[in-house]
C-alpha cells in the first residue's frame, strides 16, 4: 500500500519535485557585549535652543487656545444667566401687575364700605374722627404728646 502511494506521488507531475534539504548557508548569530558606559553625550547648544523655542511656542499656543476656550464657555454661561434673569424679570413683572391690580381692588372705597356694612359697622358721627396729621400744627383739639423743657442740675 505504501508503494502505491509513493507511485501516485511520483506520477503527480512537476508539482511534486523533490527539493534538497539544504536551502543555503545557515545563518549563525554571535552576541557581542558592548560597553557604552564610557561614552559621554555632548550637548548641542543649537538643538537645546530650538527645543526651548519649541516648548515656549507650544506653551504660548496652549495658553492661547485655553484662554479662547475659557472665554467662549464663559460667554455661553453668561448668555444662560442673562436669559434666566430675563425670565425671572418677566415673571416678577407679571406678578407685580397682578399684585397692583389686587391692591387697587382691595383699596376700593366702595368695596370697603360694603364689607364694613356687612360686619355691622356704621359711618362715623360728625366730630368722632380726629385727623392727627392736620391737628398737630394748629393747636386746636386734643394733643397726643407734648415736649416739656428739660432742666439739668449739676451734681454736688
């Protein structure tokens, strides 16, 4: 059976060409220890100057972008605050109008007269009402309080 398989492989044609075991020279690697501890790096002043310039430009660019971004977001935040203040002002103006209307209706003398009559109150009799603001300066009628002169006696 093995012979039949070998014959089938040989008769398969040029695809089954036998290759040699060695395909070329073998590669051999040798390791060599290299001691770089005695090497000293010489600083290039031109390169360090360029590096400093680049870092300075990079920091300046970062600050510029950061400042612009901060300013932009602050402007947006101020816009939101302004809109909130406008909404609050509008609400307060509406409330003020409603309160002014309510105050006008509560101060209506006809309404007060109707409520007073419902509670059993009657209009005042003539001479029953004393106006304090008008009576204070003319000297007629009762006086609420008077200022008496004060004398100071020196202690002995």
